[in-house]
C-alpha cells in the first residue's frame, strides 16, 4: 500500500490525472490518495477548490486499475484562512496553495507515512521504490533542488516530492514552525525554504526520485518544475499538460501513452458536459 497526497485547486486537475496515470502504469501497489484543497475565491476569483465531480472522475481512473485504490478529498479552507489569511507570504509569485502541504500535521485522517507530490510530476518507474525508504528517524526525505543547490545552499532540498513522517513531524512541531516562519518572514520560496530551515531531521535522496532537468536511465520521477535558461536569461515553466510545448520545445515523447489516455478522459468529460447541457436547451 502506498499513501499519496496532492494539494491544489481546480487548476491542478489536469496534472493530477496525468501524474496518477503515470503512477498507475508502473505500480501494482494499492494506492490511497488524499487531495487537499481550499476555496480561496475571496482572495482571487479563480482560486476555486477542486470539485467532488473531478474527484469522482479520478476515483474511476484509480479503480479501473485496482478496485482497492481509494481517493479522499479534504477541504481545509477554514484551517488555512484562520492561520495564514492576512500574513506576509499570501501574495507572492506563487499561489497560497503552496501552503496546503504544511497543514498535513493537523489533519488527523492522514496516515503517519505519506508521499506528497506536486501535480507536475510524471512517474517512470514503480513509485514503491521511493515509498519504501525507511524514514523513521527523519521528518521527511527529499531530493536536492536543481537550482537551489547552486544559488542558495548545496544542501537545499526541493519540496515537490516529499516522503513525510507525520508522526515525527507532529511530535516535534516542525510543520507548525514552518507555518510560523511563513507567516512572519518574507521569502522568495516561502514553503520550500521553511521546510529546509525549520525541519532539522531531513534525509537527502538521490536525484532519480525528483529529476528536475532531464530524464535519466534510472529516473523514477520527472518533475517539470520551473527552470531557467542563462544565455539569454529566460524562465521556462512547461507542464506535462502543455502537450505541444512538451513535444516541440522539450522534444519529449516518452510518456505519450499517458498523455493519450489523459486526452481521452478529458474528451469524454467534455462530451458528457455537452450532452447534458443540450438536454436543457430549448
């Protein structure tokens, strides 16, 4: 059994589907998936939570592979607003949804060991290899940040793939300390920096578990995080659901089967919505 956590709003739905399709392709383990979301439309109109109907679609995808697979939607709108609504890092280059993962310690139904994943990852091998790593002595395990290790600190870890030990995190209040730091100190990468600074017991993982540059032979997870091109300086932020750019700019075709399945699901949903809309047309 593998426990997985995703966090985000309705806009991360496409990434959630692609990520899970790629995981399902390579594992026979039973998946327990937890999705944390929040309704923040009072901050910005398009900060809409992921919907129950979207989760039902994902549940169908999971159970087509293994009937024992499960998914649970957890709305923590009140929890996030009560603690962080008017704080210093709620309006940055990143959305407030980056902070959802930092509330995992306060959610009783989450298991003691859980793998947090950003929605812009693609899995190339059995994710159980990562999940089965022993982290009993650590708050979490993560791979180094490709850019951060050069520009911030060679030990700086990326928060897009985190194998979490929630029992230890709850015991030593490390996530509570992370949230406090995010509330009080303006940072460029607030959640990620807080995790690096406030969590003292961290296990650095091999690059193959969070490859942020180019897929290698041993890559388990490819993370399509933002990167930069130095000459000329340019930010590059291409996600797995940006299919034309994945093909034309990155020249990547090695998960086209996953993308084809994703497109079939999206088209079925569009057809269903169109059909049901027509029922009510005069």
